[in-house]
């Protein structure tokens, strides 16, 4: 097993997290945006989300916003907050 991996995914220090349950992607990304804005650049956010659309929409959203999706194993996602420009 790689040094940067453990049984549940990348061994990253999670700074904050949110269990969004089955919240739809439209509402989810609005709340997620605010929660990520509260973090410092480079910090890791853990999202738990069971809505089936999240597995497809979250990677696209992360790419559009500059955040990095470091781990996606539904329902668990680790997002690294983007660096401010």
C-alpha cells in the first residue's frame, strides 16, 4: 500500500467536513462553496454525500472552481481548497 494511502483513502489531514446526506447537487454546491471559503488554501474538506448525481457533478464543479478533488469513493469525497489567486 502506498505511503499516502490508507484503508479509507488518501492519508490527508481533514480540516473540516459536512454530511450533506441526499441533498441535491444544486443546493449542495452552494453550501459547499461557503464551507470551503472558510478554509485556508490547501486545507482538506471531507464531504459525505449520497445523492447519485454527486459522483458526476462534483468532479466537474471542482474543476470549474479550481478546487482539487483528492479522493472520490462515494459517499466520501476529499476536496483540497484551491490556492487564492
